[in-house]
């Protein structure tokens, strides 16, 4: 075999093993059930680009809200009215599934929340959000991976599931992780895939075996209703969630997963109850519904955490959008959530109360929310959370009562 062919086979091996390694979790030891018959699952959804928390869960009871958010402000009534969560906060009308979960006490909102980061750079903000450190550029591992490392080996969770073409930083690190994406072999039908398997069976048996396993997992995640076809970004978001839910619903499937969605940077033409943000929020709402339906009875032991790197300005800009801000919302959904609540130490939107005179002031550290979920849902100790998962965070106490 000449050097060129060797290089080609090496490249193909790297590409196909990257897709076929999805099957690895299926051959790990089965997970023992937690005490009391609980079998907890945790999904972390990262929204990259900075979600406008004031447009997602609007403080319509704040007298300064409507003036600041102007043409994109949500309203209690009229066309496309927001869904009132209580007497003060209203949910964007594009999220009816989350509203239903909230009414059923299986969803909650934490408002005026932020990481410790304050400089409004997407790159650094996402680094802080996913690494779990107080500042950017500290490590190449994520807090969710370190949480996996901290769990007792062989008891509840053996690996984490990274959903998408690359592993999000939040799930990178020393603990074992595996990946799944809904398009490992885009445009390849079953006949083409099997021809590839047959080709490599003679040339590279190890690669052929890995590819076969990857195709089997892809089929298990996809099902008959998930044929590859072009679709909108919203449809792709739901497709990803549907496949991940199928994998996590299995008795020997992964218990912890992370996925990220881009495109939440709404500098211009953000839109109010209808428009660009409404479209994105509808996709997120569909993701939550797909996890609920796909996990079936496992939903009762599931928590989905939705977080973003920072919020957006309280006042709209000249292009009917919002610029990089500070505080925002975190969302929780799942049968294990102690929901039906908006949890917030509301700072008000008066000019004197705004952070740097422009942003919603953060009153809750996002790490407190995440610690609360990890402690009460997965049983991590305060010491592990403060020293390993979120290093140097002893002063940030876990938020209690988030888990039913």
C-alpha cells in the first residue's frame, strides 16, 4: 500500500471512528439504580450567543420594563399575549410546552442570574459558563465532566453523552464521554453505508466494526420517524433532542448529556412576541417537549438545565435588537423539578438599579443553581462542588429546593 493510500485510510479511519464511537456507551456495564428506586438523568442545554432573559421571561410587573424594551416588550394581553407565570413575570408566547410544564410544577425559572463573568465577550463568557471557573482561560475541562468524575464509579453513571458534532467544553475532561450526532454520515443511505462496511471489512476490520456499531446506534437514536431530510433550524433542534432522548431512555443508556445550540445573539431585529427570537424560543420549547416524550417514564427522574453565557441590555438599540448584557434567566424542566415558580431576588429596572447603568443586575450566581441541581439530584457533596466541580467557589452556596 503506498503512502497516499495510507494517508487516505488514516483520514477515513479518523472520520468514521469519530462517528462510530457513538456506540461505545452501549457496551459499558449497566448502571445500578440509585437508592429509593430513583434513576436520575440530567441534560444540560447551552444557548450560545446570550439569551435575552427579559424577553424570554418578561417582568411585565416592573414599571420600567415596557419603556426599556420598547417595541419588543411582551404584554399581558392583546395579540400574541405572553403567558402569565405569576402576577409579575410572563413567559414568551412561543413556549407553550414550557408553560404547561410550569403549570404542572415540572418547570421553574431562575431570573436575574449570571456567571461571575462581567466583560461581555461571547468567547470568554462561554468559557466561564462551561468550565465552571470564575474567570476565562483557566482549564480545558468542564464542570459537568468534573461532576461525572466525582460521582462514585459504577453506581449511577459511567459516562456522559455529548450531543452534536463536537463535545461541548462543559463535558470535556478526564471522565469518559461518548458522542452522538444526527448526521454522522450525511446523505448516505443504508445501502451506501453497508457498502462502506463491506469495503473496510477486508481492508480494516477494526474500522469496519466501529462503523457498524456507529450505524446501529444512529439507527437506534433515529428510529423510523427520523429519516435524514433538509429542514429548518428549529426542526434540527428537535431532531437532535429526539435522538438524545431515545438514547437516554434505554436501561443501559447514558444518564448525563450536554448539547449546545448557537444563534442566540440578537443584536438586530430581535422581534417581540413574533420574529427571530420567537422562532428560536419555539425551537427550544420543542427540544424540551422532545425530551419529555422521548424519555417516557424516565422523565419523572429527569432535570433539564438551560443556561446561556450572559444576558442582553435592558434597553433596545437602534436596530430593534439588544446588545451584550449581564443577568439573564436559567430554565429548569423535568419531572424531578420542584417547579411552578419563578425564583428571583428581583433588583428592579430603575436606572439606579441597572448594572453599569444598562443591564439587568445579577442577584443570583448561576453556580448556586447548578450546585443545587447536582447536590439534590445526583448527590454530590458540598465539598466536591466547591473544590472540584466549581473550584474556589466555597462562598457560593447551593440553592436548595430545586428538586422535588
